C-alpha cells in the first residue's frame, strides 16, 4: 500500500451538506473532510473545544490564490502548543471573526491568539472514529488558517535538576543519588 495519502474529492450540491472525501492509507482508514454550515458554527465549535482542549496543535496559514510565499511552504504561526479553544465572535451586524487560542494552560506558559476576520467556510478533517485531525477556517480574502493536531509534543518545560553546590554534593555523595547502602 502507498504510504502517502491519496486524495479524491466529491462535492455535493449546495442544498445538501457539502463534503469532501479523502482516502488516507493509514491503517485502511478513510478520512472525511466535511464543511460545517455557518448556522452550526457556534454549536460545532463549543463541542469541538470540549473534545480537543489541551491537545497539541500546529497553527498554519495560507495566502489567497496567487500570493503563496516564494519558498513554497505553508507558514507556521505556532507549533507544539496546547489548544485552548476556537471561538466564534458573531458581532451582530458587524463582520464576524473566529479566534484560535493556544497555550496558557499553566501559569507562566505563553499564550497565543490568532484572529481570522470575516470567516466564510469551516472544514473539519476527521476519521470515522476518533478525534479530529485538522480544522480549517477560510476567510473572505480567500486566505486560510488550519489547526493541525499533532501526535505528540516535546516537553513543555525543561526538567529542573539540582544546580550549583547541590549538584557538586550529589556528585561526591553516592548515597545522595541512591547508590550504596
């Protein structure tokens, strides 16, 4: 079996739910990408946040067609950060926005927020069973923001060990580090 994802797309009419099917040959599992209708965004995001709180993510952006960076890769705004939430700000009659908040789960941990102005489409990529793999937000200027879930994150904090005089005492005293009787 191929190790790379093989994609095929199927779009339904506007009256039915638009969705995109993508075959990913990872354990013979088909990944489904479906559009969330604007009327469902608030409810969907509330449930999405409950299922995915604190999962490590990478936040990527894409420019509208024709404005991709010359180097050809997707800019990454943040990586290995826990998801705090994705919130819809309906703003009444003004243009709405969606805010993606990362980090900030522990005191002293940096927090990052990215605002997507004038969102037009919301897509979720998910396997038949299990948690989401990607949430994509498209905006009126045809740019996109993707919350990509990572399998594992590096340690959030450097392990703190003894320093200075404590470290030299441990090096000289085998019983202090549990060697000997």
